[in-house]
């Protein structure tokens, strides 16, 4: 019951946050310089045509009417119509979501694989070269701008040594997984393992540099968090008691101390995953990654407001959902937070 009330409270708060995001995004059109009609209408459009376009966009209605119509459309899954691209905004926005999610998850995996072992080594070998190296890595990782790191990786690993591609996403992860589950005429077809392996290698090859670029700051942050958490846990009385009982040091470090350290790390991982989804704009622009980030930048350049608003709403809603999931997971791992 306590967990249910906790999740209900978080869900209501999440709905209010999403409503606030939608409202802010809606008002953004009216406080930003530039007339949307100018970017939609032909260069030689007369006053009558411009008025007709404004009526089609609903811009001739009072602000509160536009707001109510916009909310009603969103509740029905309608984000508006992109006149510049000639299609529904929701179709374009949701087509870009997988690429951004893949990049954010890949960056998170890079951070977990590197940061947690590095943080543990740093904590268990304090004041040794390994600790100093991990601390230096964390400092450099936090201080390095993503756009500069991405450009340097392209210049060195792609241009100079030709080890990785400079940009593009020729195939997505979900498209790659589809080779394992194919259905033809309602009948499951044999798995195409060769095509799956080729697609997976192509996907990994193209996402490697963007994931490292986006995940470097995250890696440094989790490394420092793991190190400080492990140092704190290794000084607890239960660790001294375990050592007095003669338990192996590896068991104490990885089963007991690390397990307790992972609770705050899980929270940070979830929160940072939402941040990565929203903050992948620069990385996507550097590597021409076809996600929401590049979509927002291109839409801003031409004042395509349905795409701008739709993208920002999806990013904000995703961040809220991830936060709710993290709260639920944290409440499960540490039931004391619900009381």
C-alpha cells in the first residue's frame, strides 16, 4: 500500500510537470522572434494568402483558444502539421526517437562498463597510481566539452586513422534485431543470423564514437560517485566485522560494499539517462546522428514550430517517465523512502 501511494503521488507530480512543459513549449512560439507564417508562405505571397495560412495554423484565434485546441490535439496524439515537410509532426518526431534513445542507452552502457570498475579500483587502492589515474580521468572527463571531444575523435580516429565513420546511422538497433524475428504471411520465418551480425557490427561501428563522446562526462561522474560511495561503505562497522570473521576481501568489496553503493548509483544512472536524451543535441549535431537533437536544430533554423514543440514535448515527457521509473526502482531497493 505504501509503495502504491508513493507511485501514485509521483505519477500525479509527473502529469503536472508534463503539463508545465507543454504550456511552456506552447508559449515559446509567442515569445520567440519570427513569424511562422513567413517561413511557410511563398516569398511572393500576398496579404490574402498570408491571412489564409495564419487561419490554417490557427494563429488568427485568441491565445486561450489556441492553447485549448493545442492541448486537445495533443491528447489525441496530434502534434500539428509541418507545412515545410508536408506531413504530420508526430510522424517525423517519433521516427527520430529510436536514434536518440539508442545513443543515450549506448552512452549509459559505456559509462557503466568503464566507471563502476574504475571507481571500485580507485576506492580499494587509495593513494596509489591507480587511484591518481582514475581521479585524473574523472577530472578531465568532467572538464572536457562534448563538442570538442567529438570533433577530436573524428579528426584522429576517423580522418587520420580511418578506424570509424565520421557520421551517419545506416541501420538502427531495432532494425537489426528484426532480422532475428521475421514474419512472412503470418508465419515466423527462419532467423537471418548473418544479416543480424552484419547489421549489429555496422550499428556498433557507427555508434561507437557518438556514444563515447556523449558518455564521457557521465563516465567521469559515475566514477567519482562510485569511488566516494565505496570509500564510505568500506569504513562501515559491518565491513570491519566481515573482515574479522575472515571473509575474503573480494567478497566484502564486491558483494557487500559495492551492493550498498549501487543504490545511489542507480538513481544517478536513471536521472542522467533522461539528461542524456535531452542533452544529446550537440553530439547528434557533431556526428550528424539522425535523432531528436538534429531535428530540433533543423526545425529551429526554419521556424518549423510543430516539429520544435513536438520534439521538446517528447523529450520532456521521456525525462519525466524515466524519473518516475527511477523513483519506483529506488523505492523497491530502499523501501524506507516510501515511509
